[in-house]
């Protein structure tokens, strides 16, 4: 069968959004609640309106575009992802899923297809944890699982609090609880995303059907040593917080390698030194550990061992250490019904697909406990993501959008309520 | 003999300046060219004027207060230090030397002492390297050894360039070369400073007579790995710039401990991670190494071995590394004449003193190749410095100011020209 998705139009829209927050070096930066994220949301809202959809924003700034269905009173079939990015990120992570939703409603209009359920294109805000150390802010808000006090008090690298950032984005922090929706408003949620790994590339499959989303444990580690003059403090008398933190960073790497298996990963992506002067021995160092696994117990063992190693290093070096565990989540299974529907769709369309686990977290994992949710992956070149080098050829995106469209239509036929 | 220095007045002035840029936690922050440094310079200028001194600022913002001498045409005897601090620094490092200069001219007025040479109290700007990675900016400018293009292009943690910072401080970058003076304008320079180490405390001496100032080698190291998604990139495929940098930080510590002797020190006080997000493997890490020694050859061997270790770590981990060496200085001897005069003064005043080497860099080391320069140290409690915990009891400061005053008067008698 020939595809209904318009490849040129899809490419045009990807180019359009890649320019919002683009750096001269080719990366894209649209941090949570930034002017660049707002600009992307505004452009998407205009495009959805131009397709005749009724758009609205909720209290945290999530964008919804609604195309009514034929049968009155049915819950919506939702499709989308997010428009924010990490600093110096790529053009696909998030934006692809929203732009694919736009393409789906464009095809429905062109082909005169009337669905039974309403179709809603959604752009969740603040999916990336890069700015405030908390991710999936928009999707969590819609299902009432956002830790609002923590977000309001969190601070970005420039010292701006979550509360200030929300206000700068024109949002009222006190109104955020009103973003929570009811399960009966949603028939299902579908998210198309790049894989951000190498599984599909290695297996030469066009589509990944996500069965589970791995979850992470995050450790916030604060090392307190002693700030002294770098020129006058003999080596044996030092309590250097950065030297201690450096050992701990290596202990994360060693522990994951020793205790983990292929999908186990551990990363220190953030490390800050205080006071941060060339002639002062660091008095403090703070860093964030991110451990992920699809096996909750193994993840717990790795996180436990990392904490033991950190404590032993601190003890030996005579520095204090404080460890907080802001996140420690279970892997999330996605909807079996949706997984089956995607699989059947791939078979019908004769597109090579395989079931897989997502190592990265996604908005869909927060919707999943609340409403049937599924994810469709397309390959990422060399597995690159959260980087300006993130890439998937346009021709490899089209099957993903086609599967998204067809799955949505299949779900529209079979879903009534849940 | 009884001291002429007024202990209460000295304490009052130290308290006054400790409040400028004070944090609620007790530290002092007056970074180079900051509003806080300007405020301190302004207050000192008012105090010097109130003593009847003629004040002026040069093109980089150094403050001079001049008390004319009896003999016409003689070069000035200069006394002073700096008023800027590291972030979260102490109240003595720098400020003591300038406040002591103020106390000296107050005693001269009270006692009706007319010197032969003019006496100049000086507050050099930007002695601490904390903001732009370059120190002793003001004193270097007066002797024409400031690397102006490097300062103008340097950036602080907020991305503000040296040129912008100068302009914000009301200075014209293009006018900076005019700050350079002629050797014949200066008869000698004396700097009173806290030791910032534990030598005097351990030896139970009131005064340290500095014979040499250790110099530093600075390495700027840039590690270039590969930014990838922290959840989807298997451990063996990573090129984590922070993990590599962590090994290098530990290699600095190990190398100095293995090759150095007591005064050899090596520190990484600054480390920055890019992009710095909890869910992104660091693609870049940059850090600064500070190696100090009084033995130039040993310092060179340590710096060389550190570079070899850095290269080997980079090679093994498959990351790129770039090392720049912005500073690689020889230890600086201070004036033998001034050292002898300080020693004779301590004997006359019956104050226990010893000759010693300064591990820290100081403005005096930049003046020394240009005009006779000397330094007087007073003890630091537990050797703490570059920290809010920096402390010396007021009663232990008074002998230092007294020796400064008496040495200045002795130099006034013996010095004609050089």
C-alpha cells in the first residue's frame, strides 16, 4: 500500500521548528518555560488552528488542538509529545511527536476521514529535566502527579526558581493543580519518538514498539570539604571536595559496569564546584547521578552500592556528604492493547518492526497508569540524542508517522471507553 | 618599647571593610571590578582624603593616596595591597595591607612625623584570579606586564568579558596601557599580608619576613567527549568528558603527592561540565590546574607529568583533550635590602620573626622586578584563607602594622634612589 503521509510537508515542518532556539553551531535549545519553548508552542498553535482545530492551553501551558469526532461524548484519542529540548539538543527529540500529530490531522482532513472519537494533538511542556532537574512536567500535571512544591522551589543554573520561570512564561503557579484531568477524558495516548539508542539501527528495523519504559533513580550528592588557599595548604591537610567528587563520579561508572547488564546505565551529567576559583581548594561540590534500568531490583542494587561507595570515599577523605534521592521509580509497562494494535498495524503495512524497551523516560510513561498509552520508535543514527548530532533521515520518519496514523484509526474503531 | 599603632582604630577599619560585600553567612565577596570592589575603593579613597592625602586613580582603577615628603623630587615609598577578594573569602586577605597603610599615615600625622620621601598608600585592583583566571591585574598594570588582550577577552562564570567588566566599572579598556609607571617613581614597596598558611603558627612567630614568592603554573584543560542521552547509551559506547576529567583531577593530586615535597601543591579549583544536564552524558568538561612550588624545576617536572597523565587518560578513554598553559612563572625573590631592614626592625622591636617563602602569589611579586619590594606576614589561624573562616586576632595584627611602619621609616632614612 502507498503511504498517505506527505514526506515533504513533514520535512518542512521539522525544518521550521528546528530554527526555533537554533544555535549557530546547529544545536537547538528550547528549555522548559523558556521564550524559545513558548515560541514553538505559539507556532504549533497557529498551525493547528489553521487546520480548523480548537486549541487551548492548560494551567501549566500544555497545548491541545482538538478535532471533534462523529460520535458524541466519546473520550479523545490523544497524539503528541513535547516541544522543549535539552541545551544544545537535536531537532527530533520531542518535536517529531507533535509535528507527527499535526501531519495526522492534515491527512485526516485531506482524505476526508471522520473519526468516531475526537482527535487531540498535544504538546506537553517541560519534558526534559535539564533546567530544573525534574522532567515530564506538563504530562505529570495532566495526570495530577506533578510534585508542585518541589518544582516551584527548584532553581536553574542561573538561580531562577520554578515559580519565577512559570511567571515569566505567563503562568500562575497557584493555578497549576487545575491542569489535572480525568481519565475518562482520554481514550488513549500515542507518542511517536526517535529511539535515542542503537537497537533499531543494529536490528535494521523501521519501527520499535515500546512495551516498557525504563525508569531512573536520581541521587543528588553534596560533598562538603574545606575551602582553603590553593598555594599555601599542604596536600595532606586538604579536604578537597572536588577531588572527593571525582572519585565518586568514577565510582558510579565502575559500579554500573560491575553490577549492571546491557540496559543498565549510570551517568553524572551535572557537577558544580564551589567557590569555583582557580586559587581556592573546592569547599563544596554537588553532582547528580542518574541510574536507569528495566529491572527495578537491579537498579536498586546499583543505586545502593553507589551510595556505599560514596560514603566510603567521603569517610576516607574526611569530607562530609549528603545524599538525597529525588526520584526512584519503577519501570512502567505501556498498554498491551495499544502494543498489539501497533504490532498489527506494522504487519498490515508490511513495515519491519520489533518490540523493545525504552531506556529514556517519556511523557507516555506518566500517562500510562492513567489511560492506555503506547509509543512508536523510529531509528536514531548512531543512537545519538540530547545532542546537536541527533539525526534520522526523513525517509525513515515517514513509516513512523504512517504507523501512528493507522494505529490511531484502528484504535478509533475498537476503543469505546476504558 | 610601646607600639604607636592604634589597635582599636585598626579593628574598627577592618570591621568597616568586612561589611562591604559581606554575605549573611560571614564570607566577603568583592570580585575584581565588581560594584563591591568599587565600593571598598571609594570608602578607602574618602578615608585617605580625610587624612589630607592627595588621591588619584589610574587607568585600571588602582587607588593611590599620597603624603608628600620633605625632600623634593624623591621617589615614593609605597605601602599597600588589594581590596578585592575571592568569592566567599575572608576579611584580611588584601584589605589588611591597605588598611595598615591607612593606619601608618594616621600614626605619622598624630606623631607629627615628616618623612623625606613621599609616602603612598596603594590599593591595587583585581589581585585575586577568581573572576577572570588572571590575578594581580592592578599591580601588573603599574609595571607594564599585564597581558591586556588576554584580560579583555577572558570571560567570567556569567559570560561577562574582561572588557565588559572594565566598562561596567567605569574604566576605558583602551586607556589601560597608560597605567604603566616608571621605576624611578617608586623608592620601595611594602606589603603587609596574612600568611594564609601554618608556618608562623607552628613556629610561634609573630612575623614572617618573605624572602621569595612561589610562582604557579596554570594549565587550562578542555576535554571533548560525546554528548549522548544518559538513558539509552550503553556504558561501553560512551565518551564521557566528565568521567575522563574526574580521572585527570585525581591524577593531579597523585602526581603532586608522588613527585612533590612539602611546599609543592596542585589544585583543580574550577571545573565546568557541558551541557550540564542530568540526562545528558557530558560532551565537554573544562578545568583549571594550579601547580605551585618554590623550586622551578620541580614545578616544571610536576606540570610535565600531569600533562602526560592527562594525555594517557584521554587516549585510553577515546576523548580529545586540549591543554593550554596560560601561566608558568619562576619564583620571585624579594629585595634583600628590604628583607634586611624588616629583620633589623623586628630585632629592634623585639618581635619574634623568621624568614620564609610565600606559597601564595601577591602584588609584591610583580613589583619586585621593577622596584625594591618586601612583604611582612602575620599568622593565619589554622592557615585558613580564601574562606570565610580566615582569621587572625587583632592583637596579632598590631605587631605586623608596627613593623610595617618602622620599616618604612628606616627605608625613608636609608633609601635615596635605586
